[in-house]
């Protein structure tokens, strides 16, 4: 590859300006991000015309931008893999898959946000533009192959997340969530910078590929120190135990649609970062980081699912359940086989639909009743069959009950783990799945089994169902889409399996890791 | 040892001592205004180290951004919030201080060990002095173009966020239904399960 040679040359020693002008930037790779950026600027401009205009025009602009981004991502799928921006960004299939998950999670979170934002009296235009900026950061993070790009996109995502967490500034809980997230997040960013500076010191470059080569021959103590620092940042972003302390408080205090985005979009970006940094860069320290990740995964699965049992607030329960779900996804990453990576991508996509479906239901419930206590859901079946059905299906899927989408995702993860002899992880996963089914089912029991006279006060005073108010129709669309995808996706999951396998097959980084593992097992 | 190199050595030692003592003061002093001014001193000393490394542009940027903007902002924030408040004494403060001191000392020992055992590539690349500005510009518009452009999005978004957080709310009515709204999370605060019986 002559371009690659030119690239390495350009990053190591700066060539004459004329030569640099001849290197292709290959900027088409970030066209989807361009669409998101245009939508962000568009919402800002219509916001100048006042709140009424913003409420009317922001939604279509966001849909157009994110829809275009998804279409452009589909066009890039299986395309030629060329590094763009002189080694800052790489649009391989893995990056495209994760960027699609991020963009779709933003689209669905926006659909369920409008009514919530209007009812709580918060400005909509700025909300949409900050969420789109977070999306932009997360999407670039999925494909960034340079420490500086990784850091700047990570910060774009994080700063936008802090702002969104504190968006209901009149509410003390929201401000508390934002402050906690800001302090812990800044500490994590500082730790990442320390690790990145050590990596730069070892290799003299910020390009992840060249750092990976340099790490093969570098002295152990300093590389191990850099590994620990980088791992802490990744674990913070995916909220793995013991880097999870911020999650429950932030999830409880943030506006619920923001939690929906944080639990899916931000987490997907975190996993993409984990693949880029750990699989791509630290292949020389495979055993070490896999051991550490095994510990993190076991802790996340057990603590997340066990503590979720004791929760009385729906948002807090979903926060702990999301910690447990991240533990399941980490099984696929630890395997490092073709099936393991494919199962990770597949489960991430399944998690997108089932988790956002559950969030759409609890947001609709709190819009109608102003409550998110689990005991207030008692007897809901009589008054609102749609929420009951949707929430039941999504929670069953999160628990991994067949024939939902989540069952196939989970079984594929466990299958990949068993095939790679990760018996400890799979057994812990199975046991904690059973625990998680218990608390998911107790919510369903609360809604379905109670007699009308046993219903909670909130449900007894349930308002009549109407869908006319501005913002409610999009919420219904998102709810029904997610629930349908969760329920039917399981039966028709073959395209999803193929999609996940193509994502792994079209990613040179993962193919190298798989080949390396294959030779290691033989030798 | 020539005069030039010994001067450099002395400058390095003075600046480093300033950084170490200054940072200790930032962390340990009780009065927050002293801490803020000491932080400014530490930033200046770091700028001095950059100058010793022959990186004048970075040193100038350090002074402009960190001393001129960040530190002044911190001082403004401190002076705007001059509220006297008696904080409750924390239980076992001495033990906590000892524990966190131990953790920090352990981390320092680890870093020193790594520093000593690693064979660094010495001497590093030759400093290019005045041409550095040109070289930084070249990098910003070639291999660091993407992060450079993304930083502008980051700053724009941070600015919008700051305005949203700081401005007075103008919305009192729900746009959809026209009803008056109470700003805040829709979910009501959950009452704790175990209500404290001792309080009236």
C-alpha cells in the first residue's frame, strides 16, 4: 500500500508542504458525521426563531440529518478500507456498525424526548443540538485511530453528556447528577491523558497502528502502566464494576431520554474504543488485558444484577441492569474469536432495541403519571395495555427469554464464550441471567397479575389515553418500532447474524487478532 | 561543564522546585485564594520549563491560556461565591488523610520505579526553536486536521451549553398543551423506603 507508506512517513517526519498536498485526505469517510453536523447547525438556526418554531422544525431537521447519516453509512458498508485524514480515522465495517448503532440510538432517543422536554419546560432546540454534538463525538470515537482524535472525540461526547445530564437545571437531582458525572468524568479523562502520554513516550507517535508495533518490543513495566490507565478509562465509559459508581446516581438524576442515550449510544462508543485500543494496540499484552477484563466482566455481571434486585425506582433498576448487560457484552470481547466479536456486535444491536423500547415505555408512563416507582406500576394492565405489553416484551428480552431478540444475542455470546473455553465467564453469565430474569419478571408480575382493586393509587387515577398532543406521535412510533424489533427480530434474526458476521469479516483489525489467536492456539 | 549548561541546570532546578512546592501548596493550604494564586505560579513555572526545552510557542500558549484565562476564571469564580459556611466536621479525617497519603505515595513509588527501569530514548529529537510554530501549523492542517476541526464543534457545543445553564428560564408553559409547567424532572422525588422515625 503506497498510501500507507506515505502516511507513516508523514506522521513520523514532516515532509515538504508540496508533497503533503498530494496525499489524499479521503474525507468521504466522515460524510455521515457531516450530515449530523449539518443537522446540529440547522436546529441551532431554527432555534433563533423562538421556541414555537423550534418545537415545530427541530424534529424534522434531526430526522433528516440522522436518516441521511444512516443512509450514508449503509453506502459505506463493505466499501474499500482506506485510512482517512492521514491516519486519524478508519471507516472499516466495525466502525460503520457501531456508528450505525450510535446514530440509531440518537434517533430513537430524540423520538421519545420531545414530549418529555416540552412537559418539563426545557428548551428543545438546544437540547437537540447538544444531543447531536454528543452523537458526533461518539460516531467519530468509533472510528478514530489516533490518540489525539480519540481524546478530542471522547471529550466531545463527555462534555455533551455532562450538559445533558444537568439539563433540568431547576431540579436539584439533575444538577447533582451533572456535577458527579463531570467530576468523575474529568478524572477519567485525566487518567486517559496520562496513559496516552506514556504511549507517546514509548513510540514517539500518536497513531494507534504504529503504537501497536512499538509495544511489541517495548519494556514491560511502562507498557503495563499505560495499559492500566487506558483500561480504567474504557471501563469508566462502559460503566464496568468497579468503575461504575457514577452510573446509578447519574441515571437517576438525568432526564430519562438522556439516560436512554447514555445507556446505549455512549456505551456502544465505549465498546468501539475498547476494541480499537485493546485489540488493536495492546495485542502484545493480550493475556494481561484479557485477565483484567475477565475480572471486570465477572464483577459487573454479579454486582449489577444482584444490586438491581433491591431497587424500587425503575430508572435505578435499569441503571444496574445496564451494568450487568455491559458485563455480558464483555464476554465477547474477552473471547477474541470470530464468533466472540460477532456476538458482541449482535448483542449491542439487540440491546439498542430492547433497552430503548423499555425506556420508551417508562417515559410514557412518567409523562402520564409523573412517577417511576416500580410499585406504582401495579395493575397497569387494566388501564394501559400498550405500555404493559411493550415493557413486558422488552424486559423479557433483556432477561433473555426465548423467542425474543435478546435470547438469541445472549445465547450467541455464551456459545462463543464456551467454544473459547471461558467457562467461568459463561457460568457466571448464566447464573446472573437467572437472577436478572427474577427482577425483570417481578416488574411484569406487578403490572399484569394484580387485581383492579390492588392497583396503585397512581394507576387508579390514570388519565384517559390520548395521542394528539405534540410530541406524543413520535414517541408512539419509537415505542412500537422497538417493541416490534425486539419481538419479531428474534424469529427473523438471520439477517442480523449475517450483518454481525460481515462486520467482523470486513475489519482487518479484528481479522489480524483472530489470526494471531489461531496461531497462538496451535503453537 | 560550560556556563550555558550550568545556567540551564540551575534554571531547571529552580523551576522544578517551584512546581513541586507550589503544587503541594495548592493541595494542602486551607485558604482557597492562596491555592488559586499558587496554581497560577505553577502554570508559570511549567511555561518556564517549556522555554528551557526551546518550545517558545508552547510556553506562550501556556501563559495565555492557563494563566490568562483558566486561572483568572477560577479566581473570578472564587470571588463571586464568597459565602461563609461552616462545614460539618468529617469523621475520621486524620485516618482518611493518612490513607489517601499512603495511596499517593504508593503511586509515586510505582511511577519512580517505572521511570528508573525504563530505558528512555535519549537524547530526544532536536528542538527546532523558532520553526516550531510553523511545524505545529503544518501538523494542525495535515495529520491532526480531524481533531482540530472537531475541537471547534466541541467549543461551540460547550458555549451553547454554558448559555443554556446560565440563562434565566423563559418557558413557563407547555408548548403542546399550553398548561403551566414546573421546571424539573417529570418523575417526582421518590420517598425513601425507611422513613426516619426519630425526626418529627
